[in-house]
C-alpha cells in the first residue's frame, strides 16, 4: 500500500516540477507546498485505476511509472512510460472525465501529488502556466498520434525496434554505453510494442542473431543502434 513520506521538503517538491515551480509567484509556491503530498510506491503498486475520478496531478520524483489500458480479453497495453520530472494524470481532470488509463509503479517510485483544484486555480490566473499545460498536452497528443500509426502499420520487427529506441531515448544507457537503463519483462516489452509475448521473445532472439542487441536476463544491450533505428524506420 502506498505510503506518504513524512516530509514537507519544499526542495523535493520544487525539483519534481521545476518548470511549473518557476512560473508560480512566491505566494502560490507556498500554497502549493502546503497542499502537496509526497507518496512512496512499491514495485508494481497501482497509482490510479481506469474509471477513477481524477483529483491530483502527479509528478514523478524518483523511479519509473507505466501508463496502461486494459484491452480485449484483459490484455493490457502500455501506452506511455513516465520518467522522473514528468507530470501525469492531469489530462482527465481538464477533460472532466474519469481516467481512461491506469498507472502503476514499474519500480520503487516517489511521486508528488498536487490537488487539481489548486492547479486549475493557478491556471485560471496565470497565462504562462496555462500555456505550459497547452504545450504539454499538445506534445503528448502528437506523440500519441504517431505511436498509434506506428503500432498499427509497422510489422513486428519495426514495432519492437521502435520500442527499444523509445526506451533508449527516454531512459538512456548505463555506464557501459550500451545497456538500456530500464529492465522490462518480456510481457511488458510485448505490451509496449503491441504484440504477444511469444512474438516479442522470438523477435528479440532474431535481433540477437543479427548482432543488433545482446540479452542478459532482463538487461538489453544495444550492439548496433544504427541498424536498430533502420529496422524501426523501415517498419
């Protein structure tokens, strides 16, 4: 069960929402800091569920979060991965609708919760903050549109290659300059790539045989990034 951290560390809150924080007045910052809550989530712990009424904007301080949606037959589809200092969970509130996705901690995560009533209050009186959210939502919509096309039109190889590149671009590589800094199960990688787990396993094996990647359990090492990007582009 999620645990609230016994802290009102303004520095932690400010560092979790740097751009938003910079756009607020000193008075608004004080109000935000007094209303925000910092919560800890264990690996795989649910943060919010489909159908729930949105009440907070969430800002990831530490860890990794996956946004997913249940599909036909209970099969889930990962629609987005959240990395530190990204905000999530606020679109549904602005749309005046329940959550159409769910979110869970991919690993131990620390999240700052800010009441959406407070966020809306700031937005209505702060044009620069309003433009920030317009840009964020517009960017997310563009990414979602492109992802829908790629996941429906690309072949299995192209979809898996794109997912691996997405992970590299979002989470980077470890000190060896090759290992992706996030360890997904084959099920999660398949869900991210819109394919079955068996297809994901077979395609990973093919990439290994072609010396594009190397595998060590859940660790994926990129051997030939140029070739991987070419596979993704060709689709």
